[in-house]
């Protein structure tokens, strides 16, 4: 094991006080704790490093030795070192093994089942109205033959003689005494001589569970509902994990959602904007009439109040919003052309609109 600079590992100066060391250690140990970083090898390594550094620097004798020689005292020369450090290490592994859900090798200890996630795709209409549906979840469930023990009914596990049921063996690595899971029993502390035939000694079996879930009106894409106790079954009598239903909302043909408002791009003609119009527009469940006032401008957004999405677990609805998209005809009939030319001729005598007037003012200024 290469020794890194212990002060660097903890991010403190060489003159750091005991309180500073403790504070740095706590912070780092929390940050890299395996429970918080399940399956992350790097964090696990950092966690061990941090513990190793603190184990040395928190002991005045070992720290003095380290400061003088740049290494921790060897296992033989350590004196009282082993006991103290072993305790620290054990504490860490205690936490490590009892980690929520992910515990790899418990000593026949009750372990909580894994949390599961289920992705449920729904339509925007369902999200608005709320939905009650059945979902089918594949999960590991407690084996009823052995009641989750993993042993054939009527038989018992025997204590592992390699580790005397402790589930771990201790090995010396230079100055470090490391507890490792027992290779014979895999850390269980017990040997299953007659594994349950139905679950092959796992205590759990693959199963499918049909569950009723209720999606509240107003749910948004990416929200999760927790269904407590409906994840995988626990091991050795531990509680089941939780099920998280991740709600995904399918893209809608007409609307995009902005919080509780719904937005729709509505193509309109120049005459509809100029003259005003009443048009039939889509809402989530049918159609409504939208009034476009005479003189409306392109990109203006008109609202139908209360026709948007419901607020989640609250009263009230958002709006349905219609952004006016001006569409200019790409081909004109003779009659249309005549009418437009007459319109243009008539427009010359008329006052310019505010946008055009402001633009011409700016141009005049620019050209002097
Ligand atoms: Zn079984
Ligand atoms: Zn063992």
C-alpha cells in the first residue's frame, strides 16, 4: 500500500490542531462514505485513505513518528497502535456492511430489500386528469418455502468454522490490520448445508407483482411516487425496499407544457389578425372558441384561462396559451392579388403603424 501524504489526504496543514483534523476527517468520511456512494470504487478507496490518514494523525505518538520519518510506524514497532486503529477500522466496516439496501455481505444479518424503480409512461391527458392503473413489477420476493431463511424447512445453517461465525478474518498488511469477509462463508458467518430447493438458498425468488398505482392530477414529467415496502423483499427477515414509480409524460401532438400552462402555436392569416376572428382551438379534452381581437400582432400570446394543467395537490388550473403564428400565403389567385393590391393602394394614404413610424424615425436620425 503506497503511503500518500496524510496531511494532503485530509486537506489540512502540517500544523493542524486536533480539532481541525477531526473536522476535516468527519467531512471527508461523510462525503466518501460507501453508504452515500454505493458501488463507487473511487469513493471507497478515498474513504479508506481518509481513515488511514486520520488513524495515524489522530494519535500523537504515531503523528510524531510520521512527521519525523514520513511513514506510519511499522506493525511490529507500533506498540499500542494496532488496537486503536483496529477499532476505528471495525467501526467503519460496521457501517459499510449495514449500508441500506446495498450491503453485500451481511453476517446472516437481516438486510433491507433493494429499492426498485418503475418507469410509467402516461399521456398529457392522463397527467391532467389523474390516473389509476395497474403495473406489473418484476422483483425478488421472499421465498415462502423457507420463509426467507434460504435453508430447507426443518434444517438450520451451521456456524462457519473458518471464522467461528464472525463472518470476517483478520489479516496483517504491514502496519495495518484489515478485517476481510471470510472466504469460506462469504461473510455470512454461517454455512448453508441444505439450501432451500425453491430459492437455491437465496431466501428470495423472482416474482411478478401487480400493483395498483394512483397518479394524482397535475403530475409532471420526471416526478417519482414512492410506494413504501413494494420494492424487493428483504433478506433474513429484513424489511422490503421501496418502489419508486418514475412518471414519464409522452410528447403531445399539440401542446407543450410550461409548468401548469399549456402552449400551442396557432397558425393564423394576416386578415384574421387585421380583422379579428373567432377560431376553434384545441384544448386538452376537446375544443374551445378563441377570440382574436382586430389588430392582433404575430407572436402575441392569447390565453384561455383555467384551461391548462391542474395544480398538483392544490386547487386551480393553469391556462391554455396560443401563440399567433402569421402565415403568409405563398400563392395568390388573381382575385386575391387584385384585392391585396387594392388594399396596398388604400394603405398609402393611411397612417403608418407604430412599429413602422418608430423605424423611420430611427433611420432619419442615422442618415442625418
Ligand atoms: Zn427458499
Ligand atoms: Zn466464515
